[in-house]
């Protein structure tokens, strides 16, 4: 069967499901063509030390691949050693270069600490950190090793702790190169499905009776999406916090990588997966926006910004720039990582 290319299918779908053309939903799903081509537009990265979380598959895998093609020294962080080493072998076949494996389970703060320690034993500086790993819509009954909601705990708390532990290396990068290090946070336009009123309901983030009561007010799928939104909103707030607090040594931004075909959709109903498979661009394109952010010659332009596909500066809703919510979240995170 001959099908039209993904972008045409995308336009068709937008019509069928009656999303207003040029509305934020339709451009989130099907943005205009990319002007950025990683192989053509990224500078040579010889000597750069870069870490990508969730680098074994999907958007993270393609991020590692383009970085290797430009000769960066890349740490591929993954929770599963077998999957990580398989990915490294495959990448070596595709690029002729070898990424370095780093064992990291973002859903366990002890593992985050171990990963940071072993990274710091090998390297004295870190030039770019891609906080990319994450889970989407896992079963509501799954928690991190520290009893946090699995999405928020993996995506936000785990990355928060990792970034804090790696700050000395990020700051050493500035000292060594006089160029500010970068922290690139993969978020999603999905932050818009967080609670429109409160943004983050902190009771929903930890297993226990209060969360159960919160869940009982929502359908299972509504709760799942609400939690996804909270974690994506958390990414943006965290990135804003970093951009403000550590602008002396680093720049930080959050981004929507675009809707692309990856394993992330594996928890969705199969008919939706089928439509998405037909209409979404390949996972490699999901790497474009973050690669642009991680390698652009003018990092100042992206500090504290929210980026959208493909490789453009966007504008997040006001809730994502709430200082009050950011302060609340940072306080919460600081308490949660204490002692690990
Ligand atoms: N795909 C899209 O359309 C889309 C749209 C908007 C935003 N995003 C965002 O883009 C990012 C990458 O997504 P993707 O589409 O590339 O998803 P993916 O293919 O599912 O990749 C996610 C990666 O995160 C890793 N991961 C999950 N839990 C982890 C943990 N506890 N510790 C360490 N690593 C963990 C996964 O490892 P395993 O292989 O071991 O599971 C995998 O490498 C996500 O943050 C996602 O929210 C994607
Ligand atoms: C959370 O998980 C999703 C899925 O990967 C990922 O895209 C996102 O980058 C993760 N990070 C955060 C901070 O949510
Ligand atoms: C790691 O991945 C391999 C290969 O996909 C799988 O067989 C194994 O069960 C995974 N290990 C863990 C601990 O999840
Ligand atoms: C996933 C995520 O948000 N990661 C990081 C984004 O940037 C801030 C710093 O700005 C980190 O602390 C977050 O952990």
C-alpha cells in the first residue's frame, strides 16, 4: 500500500479530527518544515564532553548519534546495561564512534548519586547535559524507589538531583572554556494538560492515602495525563530555575521536541498508535530542537527559553513562568533529595 508522506498525513488528520489549522495544537503536532539540519548546521564538537539521559532509544538515541557524528565525547546514560550497550554497538556501526555507557536509573535517587559519582571520577568537566530520559503514562500504581509518582519522580526529581550533583562539572566547563555550559531539558507541549488552575498538585506526587483521594476524583486516563502534564511543567520550571540561579556558569532551556514516532507511545491504545504511526515524523527529527539548543553558537539566546520544533524559540503559557509555583516546586524537590 502506498501512503502519502507523514507531513501530508498529518495535515489530513488535523482536518479529520477538526483541530483548527495554525492553532497551537496543530502546530505542536505538525510544525512547519525544519530549517535546521543537524549534519549540516551543527559545529564540530571535538573535545566537548556531553551526557544524554535515556540515550539508548528514541529521541535520546538520535541525539547521541548526531553528537558522535560531530566527534563529541558522549556519555550514554541508561537504566538497563544490556539496552545501553546494545545501543552503543549499533551507534558504532552507524557512526564509527563509541559512546561511553553510564548506568543511571532516574527513578532511584541512590542510582542517580552513583551515576554522578562515577561520571565525576572519569571527567573533570561537563559541557552539555541533555536531560532527555523519561516515561509517559506508566501505570498509576508504579512508583519510584522513593515512592514518588513514576513520571514526576523520573522526569523531574531524578533530573533535578542529577543536575545538582553535576553542577561542579558544569561550572568547571565554564572555567576551562570561558563558554557557559548548557543544560537542555526535554519537556513537551504536554505540560498544557497539567491542572490549569494549580499547575502541580503536590499531593498527587507521592504514594499514599492523599494521592489515592486525588486519583479517585479523576478517571484513570485523565489522572495519567494530568500527571504527565505535571512532570512536563516541572521540567520547564526547573529549567527556568537553573537559568536564573546559575546563569553565571550555564545556560538552561526547556523544549518540546515535537511529536515523533518512538516507544513513548507504547502505552497508548493501539488505534491511536496506528494513526500516529502514519502521521508522525521519525524519531530522529525529535532530536533536532535539542541538538540546536545544545550546539548553537549563541547560547545566550536560548537561556531560560522554551523551544519548539523544529529548532525555534517559542513561548510557554504563563503557568510555566510562575515564580510562586517554581519556588514551591524547588522547595519540595530539595526536601525530597535530602539524604541521598
Ligand atoms: N515522542 C514524542 O512525540 C514526544 C513528544 C513530546 C515530548 N517528548 C519527550 O521526549 C523525551 C524522549 O522521549 P522519547 O519519545 O524518545 O521516548 P522513549 O523512546 O520512550 O525514550 C525514553 C528514554 O528514557 C529512558 N528512561 C525511562 N525511564 C528511565 C529511568 N528510570 N532511568 C533512566 N532512563 C529512563 C528510556 O529507557 P528504557 O529504554 O530503559 O525504557 C528511554 O531511553 C521524553 O522526555 C518525552 O516526554 C516526546
Ligand atoms: C520525562 O519523561 C519524558 C518522557 O521522556 C521525557 O520526554 C521528558 O523529557 C522527561 N523529562 C521530564 C523532565 O519530564
Ligand atoms: C534489560 O533489557 C533486556 C533486553 O531488552 C531485557 O531482556 C532485560 O530484562 C532488561 N533488564 C531489566 C533489569 O529490565
Ligand atoms: C528534566 C529537567 O527538568 N531537568 C533539568 C532541567 O533543568 C534544571 C535546571 O534547570 C534541572 O535542575 C532539571 O533537573
